[in-house]
C-alpha cells in the first residue's frame, strides 16, 4: 500500500488527479471500490454455484468445492489488478472491513444453503463452521498468488479436500 499513490492510480487509469478526487478522497477509497467490485463478481459466482447444487444436498456442495475455489481464483486473476487488490485488502486496517463484510455475506449465503440439509444443527453452529471455511478458502486463493513452492493444482486440491471433510463433518456434528 505504501507504494500506491493517487498519482500512480491516475497514471494507470488515464485520468487527471482532479477527476479522481471528484469521486474518491484518497487511495484507500479507490481500493475499497475496487475490492467491492471484485468481491461482487466473486459473490455472483458463488450464488450460481449454490443454485447449481442446491437440490443435490450437502454432499454435492462438499464434492464440488474445488470448482468454486477455482472459479473464485480465476475471477480474481481476470479482474484488472485483482491480485493486488486482494493483497491490499489485507495490508491495511483501513481496508479490512471490506473483506470481513464480504466474507460474512458469503458465510450467510452458504449457511442458508447448508442449513436446508442440516435440520438437526443450529444455525449458529453451521455459521461458525462455514465462517472458518470461508476464511480458509480465501486464504488458499491468496496462497495461489503468493506461494511459488507449491503447485496451483495442489493448493486447490488440498484446500478442497480439507473443506470437503469439514463440510461433511457437519452431518455428524452434535455440538
């Protein structure tokens, strides 16, 4: 974040500083807008994924986690500056609320989807597990863009496997 300046943003966006300041007060507001746009695209993919497997049950959600992870990563990579926006949202306390709000929204969507198939579990219990899974999934997406010592496919497969096990464990959860 230290290397990003409003002048750099203007230069890359092809706008003048007065034009940028008409819409944004500082570089943080620009990153917030870009982060929200990126997460909206990711969330649209999530909604489609939830709908795709809604009738098939929790097992189908668990078995197809890698598909969702892969699509989320591809959206991030296709978005102009997406990987850098992703990193920026972790680099400053002024930005973390954007990420946290989005992750809670994703958690709520997944909790609603999973709860249909887990009538014996409280929503709070499902929400907690899903919230942890959401954070882990996004961490893995970030790992794809930062870790060059582990193959992309390995990161996706291992993350999906761990998430699948944690998801299916909810079926037997009595906590």
